[in-house]
C-alpha cells in the first residue's frame, strides 16, 4: 500500500493576513481561497490554511523550536531553499520577522522566522 503526505494544514486566526503572508511575502502561488480554507501550490504536498480561533500568547523564545522545549503532540514546518542568504535578505526586506538569522548547523544552514500568528517556520540550505 502506497502512503504519501497530502496536505500540511496551518491553522490561522486571520485568513486574509495569512494569505497575504504566504502568498506575497513567501511567494507560494494560491491554488484556491475561501474565508475558511485556502490552499497554495507547494510541490507534492499542498500547503493549506484553515481558520481557527486565536491562540493564547506564546513565549517570545521561538528561535530554537527543535530542541528540549518541544513537547509531544507538536509539529514543525521546514522549507528548503537553494540560497538561504538570498532568501533571508529578500524576505527580511519584505518584513518577515526572523527570530534566528542564517546560522551554520551540522546538517547545513538554518534560519527561523514567524508567520502572522507566531508559528515558527524553519528554512534550511542543505550541505551539498
């Protein structure tokens, strides 16, 4: 039996604000949009937004989302780019809030930014 990942759903508090962020600041092309559910073209896995109630205020220390502060039942979104320095420069100029600038790691380079609801998203440039 073949199993494949189909959707990644990000729950957001403001559809228009999140649509603008993922479309205009990150560059994902819109596949479809509605007030409750929107989708982006993002390769083999569909990136989707689903409206939800706002989350309670979270800790500002989101720069290290994959270490000891993670708890079971959580997930983490990671995107890969060919040139992390260029990505960082372009997105920073568009107002994307980075909590960790490009930093060398064992696996390659890593940066972390926040979406409009404060969701930490990692961006990597793998060692080739």
